[in-house]
């Protein structure tokens, strides 16, 4: 007699043929081991679960995800694309740097992270006590929240610490970006992209290899990271394998950014997505009052506006909306031309269909 079994990956109820040892889910294509129908609830009345192919215990209370596809690279199998579980936690790290007193100071970076914080809380349900802000604002008195290189690295580690399946993480950086010579020969263009902490002139920059090591590789299956970079040279600063190349008509393809296909730049099963202000060779990310009336980064403003105007939009619609907003701003107010010259980029640890995959933060 057929019986029902919950998929150990996405939670879908499956109809299991008699005596079948496993069953494949039609939704996420995951393989579920079918336990023997001998007192599965025990004396406690709770399902005991079983060990799946990844060495973890899955139960009927386990948060899951929806699959898309995989890129197996033993011993680190690539995950299906998934949406965070409704039971997952939300955590965000926001860094805004003005570089006050330095030769290349910015005006809108702190405004960017303040607006992003408000947006995450009011629109996306992030708890205020799960958002960490590092700024060099004149009002910041806590030395641990000053965006030095050391503090930024510690904060990045905090972001992924204890991350579990279903969690949704956000890293937002507004400040200066840079390029440095690639020393480990893993970049197609010969350069590593980098973020500039407030003390980068004395302590150095944070290169993409280090960012990937800290917040991309540890992501477990079922977790999702969105990194939003409002900075120059930022197309592949998350150092994930794939960047989405899109033309003016909205046609796109995924381009592998690894110099050698064997180089691993993925996660431990989760999904890492980067939304950045411009390509690796563009320097157009800058402060502007044209878009919002207040001085803000163009990427931050266009991202918030797009998501607020169309809740549940897809990655493809987001990318097109941000690029359209910035292109229209090139004409400026009353036909005056501006210096805005950038094209927002999308990069990911996995390939996916951008016009059917919705953004879930």
C-alpha cells in the first residue's frame, strides 16, 4: 500500500510506492531515503528522522528549500538553487565609509547604509538587533563599529557565524573599491577586486579572495547570501564563479569567471549572489544627488527603489530596472548631463534563470 513521505530537502509531501527504499521529489529532484514503516514516531510521538546523503539528520520539522540544479565538484558538491525557509533567521552587515579627511572622501556612503537599514527592517522584516552597522560617521563612538580592516573582517565572520539552512544574510558595502595584481593566478583579467576599509592606506585592502573565503565558502546548504556593493571595480568582488552578461535588450548569458575550471569559488551548499554597482573595469560608482534629492550611491538608491516598487520581482527585472534608472539619470534634471557612467552587475555561485527566479531576502 502506498504511503506518504515528506521530501527531506523541500518538505513536499510525496506518495511512496510499497517497499520503495528511496523516492525522487518532482519539485526539487532531491533523493529521499524512505524509513521503514515500523513505529516511526516512537514513544515520544515525534518523528526521529534519518541520515541523508550529506551526513546530516533530516526530520519532518527540518526547514528545506526548492532546487534548481547542481554542479557536482567532489568533495564539495554544489547545491540546487533555493529560497530561504520561512523558519530561517535574517542577519545583515552594513558598511558605509566616508573617508573623512582623506583625498578621495565620499558624502553619501553613510546615508546609503542608513537607508538600507531602514529598508531591511521596514520592507523585508529584518530584526533591528540582527543588523550590524560599521561607519566612520562623526556620531559613531564605539571603536569596534569603526570600519577598519580588522573590524570589517571580524564583522564578516560574525555575519556567517552559526549560519544554518534557511538563513538569509545580507552584506552591503558603500565606499571605495579597487583592483590589485592577482598573485594566485585565479582571475581571467589578471586582477583581484578589493574593498577599501577606512584605514586601507596603512593596513591594506580586503581582496576578493579573502571575502570569498570568509562569507561565501562557509554558506551551508539551504542558506542564502546577498552581497550589495556600491563601489567601483565591483563586478566580481564577491569572487563567485559566474557573472551575468546582459545587453541593452535584456538578453543574457552566464560567464564563468574562473581562470581554470577546476578552481573552486563556490559555497558549502548555499547560494551566494552579488549585486554590484559596475563591472570590474568601471569606475562610475559615485555619490550623486540626481536620483534621490539627497546624496546617495546610485546603486543603493536604484536597488531600494526597484524592490520597493515591485515586491517579488525577479533578478532579471531587478537588473533591468536598476540599469534603466541609472541610464535615465545620465540625462539629469532639465536635460543636464551628469557624470554617472556605470552598469549594475549580477554575479552568483550558481547559474539560474534570472527572469523566473524571484528575489527573496
